[in-house]
């Protein structure tokens, strides 16, 4: 891939999630090194639409319901018109990219990028019938991709154990997280009064308000921390339209524990990195992840991390406890103990930032370039 190539990155939308951020970061990095890049989205929606896409052409497929059919046909048309050298599909679980390439009859190389632990996600969202159908599609379609990448070793293991794909068929490529302007963003001021000098330490969580993130366990853990010492909890994240009930549930839980004065849910913020840099402890309480972008971002901000030891990525990012504490999934008591132990220590920010350098955009984009060159 030494010569200029055309790359299309396909993602359903630009919602404010980790996988969407990966698509944007990778698209920008490939454009920065001289490749022609299209960021192809099924529908023009999501918080990241407000971003500037320098040298990246945004393509809206304008897919309508039934979205799988329309996005596949629209993607076929994109492939016929642009004939990119590579199509990198992210969050394309059912394989629209593979079908679209077949229908378009082009020579584009298709790379499927699996961003999450699929068995955990299917269990979380679907019944047995839908889950079986999705695994059937994956088993039938993914072998026709030119390559399959996963966001972590855990995701690769899960995919391999549920399909006919072997580990040799899968390439682990960690997510490109650390952008060139990251350290500018961590220095930006915060208007939130809890982050002012002299205020009690802030424990921070970041992620969409969905069941997967299990912020309920974080609230319960914080209630136990609060019994032992003065601290506050801030959870940044937007309401997910598929799970609108999560925010009211969290608010009721906060009221139940009498934590209204010490817990805040400000919603989505465009720059969570400055919050990470100024928080005392960052906590990921998820039931499962594919990678866990926010864990890598918190390390890069030099902030101590406590995470659940969930499937699949956070333990890998933290090198299984070397760069942050791990607690069992869904255990408020254990999570509270890890948070208290971390609050009692002085963070070694330089040590944490050295680890985060593994997930820089330039480093990972270079790995993608090498990977694509071998196809």
C-alpha cells in the first residue's frame, strides 16, 4: 500500500460511540498519509456529524427501513461508482459489505472489523432465534471477506469459538485512540464546578447510558465509597434511543441512595478528555466490551483506572492489572474497594501514558496499512 489507494470505511451512523470514533480516527489517519478516503454511513445521524472531516469525503447512503436491504443496495452503488481498492466495514455484523461487493461485481478488497464481543452483545440484545440467525449469517458470509480484523484478542477468541473461523483467519488490531490533538483537548478548561481546585476528588465514568455499561453497579459502588470518604461521581454519556429507560433508572437509584448532591449525569460532551485528565479515578463498569476506548483514553490523560475484568478488551489494555485495577463484573463491593484503594494512591501518570502510546492513531494506522498491503 505504498502507492496512493482509495479506501472506503463503512459504518452505520456517526452516533457518539467508540466504534464510530474508531472509524473517524482511522479514516482521518489514512487520509493524512495521502490515501483517498470515503467515510460511508448508512444514515446521516449521530453526535459525531458535527466534526470536521479534513480530506475525508463523507458519503451518506440515506438508507431507510428496512435498513439492511437499503444500505446494502446503496453500498453496492457506491462500490460500482467509486471502485475503492479497499472497503473496511465496522459495526457491519450481518455483512452488508460482503453482499454489496458481490452484487457490485468489483475487485474491492473487503475487510470486516469486529469491534465487540458478539456473543455477549447478542445475549444482551436478542432472543435465541435472532441470535442463531445472526451467527448463521456470520458463518455463511464472513469466510467470503478478504480479511477479518478484531479489536482485541478476546473478541478474536469469541468469534473463533462461535464460528468456523480459526485464529489464523483473524488479525487483532487494537483501536486507534490517541489523536494528534488529544493533548490539546486535555488542557481545555471545564465549566463544571466539581472540577475546580480544592473540590473533593471526582470519580468519572464515560459511555452511552445502556445496560452494557452497567452504570448501576458504578452508582452502587460509589454509594459505598461515599460512606468512607468525601468524593463525587460524574457519568458522561448520551441516552441511547434503544434503551431510553436507563437514565431514569439511574436517577431513581441515585435518589434511593441519597446521592443527588454527589452524582451528576451531564449527558454527551464533545470533549470528555479534559474531564478524564482532571478526574481522580476513571472507572469502567461494563458487563462486556470489544476494546474499551475510554480506558485507553484515560490512561493517555494520565488518570488512574479501575475497570471490570469483562470480556474482552479492558484487561488487555491494562495488561491484566499492571496499569490499573480490575474488579469482577457486577460486583459493587469489589468495585468500591478497588476505587478506594486507587484514591489512596498517588498516580504515576507517566507510566500510564507510556502504555497508552500503544493505541496512538499513527501507530495503529500504520498497522492497518501493513495489513491491507498483504491482501
